[in-house]
């Protein structure tokens, strides 16, 4: 037992050490726009960054590093392109703010000390962005319950289309909003004679019932508030061929003239 405990502790220590070095390297890459010109200015005679290629490398590396952080955050749960871009921009902006703060806070005449402080601040900012995104995906303000993501299959109290009321059903998440989730209902009732339903395989989400299932397609999604989801985790992911069909046959939005910026924002947030 003690040997197993020692091995576990050693594994945790190695993991922490590797992650610490990883975030230090990320911080070093994010801080390059501040540390490299600072180093060049400290040379005798002082030097400066010149040319488009040098600026492209100097400012391109932090963008690549921020993109890698976002990809690492989204590796288990793919996010929409606009979310990916927003998270990448947040990593860049917050890390540069942290670099500026560290440069003003630790105004040491020694370049290596300033560089270490700025790189550490940038790495910490990137780590906090990563943890904040994970916290939000794992529930955040939703009582610690994981937030549904597009393409996942969940169990929820799904509202009727033609009348008030709701019943428990499996459903495919089409798009999460701020206060609700847009879903398409799954049913075990035979819908082969309906053009607005298709068969959905049980692969990856229903391992026990053995029943055939159908899912809505080409219809406006139903809105399910977050508190109406009955589980803390998804049942699985929608099979890829079915998911592609659902996305390809999404109904076009109703024409309503030229919407204002505010209406677009409220529509997206729900």
C-alpha cells in the first residue's frame, strides 16, 4: 500500500512539475513583445526591432501561444469558432495586461529579473483564462452542473411544441445560449412516416435500452432552460453522420428586416 501511495505521489509531483514548466514556456512566448525589445534596448549600443518580418515574428508568436492555450482548453469539448476566437483574444489581452503590470511593478535594472516577472505574469494570466473557461464549461454559475455543448445528447424536460407542458426526453443540443439551450427532441416512437424525423443510431449514447430512436430534423429547436436538464453529465455525443444531417437541415431564420446590433446580441444570448 505504501509503495502504491509513493508511486501516486511521485506521479502527481512529476505532473505538476511538467505543467509548471509548460505554463512558464507559454508565459515566455506571450511576453516576447515586451521582453525582446527590452533586451535589445539594454545592449551596447542599444538596438531596435526593424522590418515587417521581425515584427511579425515578435507579435505572431504570442498569438500562436494563445491559440495553443485555447486549443488545449477546448480539446475535450469542441467550441464554436466565435468562442474559440473570443477565448484566444482574451488570453492575448489579459496576458499583455499582466506583462505591463509586472513590468511596472518589478522595475528592476536587471533584465533577467524583469523578464522572469513578466513571463511569470503572462503564464499565470493564461492559466487563469484556461481555468476560468473550464470552470464555466463544468457548470460555473449553473450550480456546478456541466453546461451542455453542441452535438451532445442529454436528458431533459423538453417542452411540447403545440401546447404548454413538458415531458422527459433525450435531446440533441444544437446550441447553448445564456439562459437556455436549443435542442431537438429524440423519441422512441416510430417516425419513419414523418419527413421531419430521421433515425438516430444508439452508438455512443444509449448502451442499455436496445430501442430504436428518431430525432427531429428541419424544425426550429425547442428551448430548454438549464435547470430543466435532469443529469449532471451528457449521455454521449450525437453520431457524426446524424449530427451532420441535423446541421445541414437547420431551418433558415425568419426574415425580419435589418435587425439592430442590440437585437442580434439579445438573440444570441437568449
